[in-house]
C-alpha cells in the first residue's frame, strides 16, 4: 500500500504525528472527566494548529506543497475543530 511506503520514507514525520495525536487524545479524555472543558478546548486548538503546521512541513519536505494541499488541510482541520468542539 502507498501509505506504508510513505511511512518508510519519512518515519519521523509519522511517529511525531502519532505521538502528538495520542497525547492529545489522552489529555482530552483525562481532563474531560474532571470538568476542565476550557483546558480540553485549548488542547484541541493546539492540536489543530500542530496538525496544520505538521502538514505544511511534511509536504514541503516531500516537495509537493501546493495551494490546494494547504487549503485541504486547513479545511479538514477546521472541520474537525467544529465537529469535536461543537462551535
């Protein structure tokens, strides 16, 4: 599959994304059980910003960064933000 070839080419990018994603999910769930919705929202905002920046760096390193990719990642990040936080 294509994704496995991509992971083999740039494993650090994907390991970083996985680790930050797991830390975000754990933080989101832990602080949600204690009534810290403000902190939950901050964790979510930080992850969305991280994800967008990660995508720009990742595609820049692959030398295939285009405006359409930037718009795609930005819209996907905003959509996830809206769905999860209920803005």
